[in-house]
C-alpha cells in the first residue's frame, strides 16, 4: 500500500468506517477493510504522536527564548 499523508489517511479511514457501518461490502472484503483500517489507525497514531512531540518542542523552545 502507498504511504498516504495524514489527511489522506484520515479520509481513507473514514471511508472504510462508512463502508463497514453501511454493510456495503461482503464478509471477505469487510475483513480486508478492517485490517486496512487497523493499519491506518496505527500509522495515524504514530504520526499524531510525532506531531504532538514536535509542537511540544516548539513551545518549550519558545518558552526558553523568553526566559
């Protein structure tokens, strides 16, 4: 699977959730989509933590400049 950016990954996850909630796919495809969704969640969580760390570092650096 191609690496998607954060926004594209979120959009794809929303699409998967919608497909699964609306029973628009069969059982086999549901399992494949579920696996893809879990993978996206793991990637999104890792990326979000990375962004949070970066924001925290920027805030801390800015606070140090004002001391």
